[in-house]
C-alpha cells in the first residue's frame, strides 16, 4: 500500500499528530521558560509572564482541539 492511498483512506490521522505535537510543545516550552511567538520571536517567562502563559495555553488548547477533532472523526463521540 502506498503512502498516498493510506493518507487518502484515513485523512484524520494528521489531526492526532498535530494535537500531540502541540501538547508536547506546550510542556517543553513551559519547562524551558520561553515560548516562540509568531512574528515576535522568543518570549521569556521572566520578562512577560502574562504573555508567556497565554501562549502556553494557546499551544495546549490547540492540541486539545486537534485531538478532540481526531476523536470526533474516528467516531469516539
């Protein structure tokens, strides 16, 4: 079976991968104390704590959204 036919058969697997990556990134960034913000670069927890935690929450909730979308597509709900 080719990769193309596998992706055409189950297009929702990408949602699970994207969700897992975002959840893992939120944990890694929280432990590092810095987060990458688009168009701004790195934001440090010590310099802008409110912005830092909002970005961590964004990564985490984005991951939860993608995992939930995967579960919905699979038929778990």
